[in-house]
């Protein structure tokens, strides 16, 4: 097996090509990792969630990390880690432009709202949508690529 570090541009290429990541957040020294679908524009990842543990944790500690993987044929794989800062997108009418942009990027995939919209228990009916769109400002990327060693 041959392992090599990826350049930042190569990492961002995988980030732009992907749509499923594992999001890690932490509060009170307790980590939490969940899958999210995302859209990307420049140096910002966009996603959404329902109220719950993940949102509470990111509001308490905005420093997050994502892992994005790509598995190729055989034993070949690429993995990128993204460090970033969570920012909730406002739902106020005069500040909703970025929220609409996030939705426009996410809806390019038919199941974009999974897994952010599902909860294991019955949810109460709300008079307005409880969905929370958020941005993750990318502060650093790193990655590795593994391939079969043909020597």
C-alpha cells in the first residue's frame, strides 16, 4: 500500500465533488459524529438540520470537523478532513439571501434533506419550519490518498 499526503487544492477538489460527510462536533469534552449532506461554494460548506443534539452542540462550540471519503476500485481510497467554524444562517426575511443560496446548492441532489430532516421519534407539528440552515467556514483541509503499491 502506498500512502501520500494531498495538497490543499486536491483536498478541495474532493470536497467539491462530494456531498456526504461525517460531521464531528464537541461540547463538554463529549464528541459527537453524524452524517450530513452538504453543498459547497468557495470556502463555505452549507447544510441544514432540525433542532436537536447536533445543533445544540454546534451553537455551544462552533469549531467543527468534517471527514469526506472516496473509495475507488480495490484498496484505493482518498480521505479529506475539513476544519471549520459553524455559523447559523438567519431566517429573518431581510437576511435570507444566504439561506436561499444554501438551499439552492443542497437541492441539486434528490435526497438532500436526508439525514438532516429525520428524527427517530415523532416530532410535534410546528406553525413554521424548524429547519436550520447553517454554514461551515473552512479554515483548513488535509487529506491522504492510498493506492496499491505496484513495486
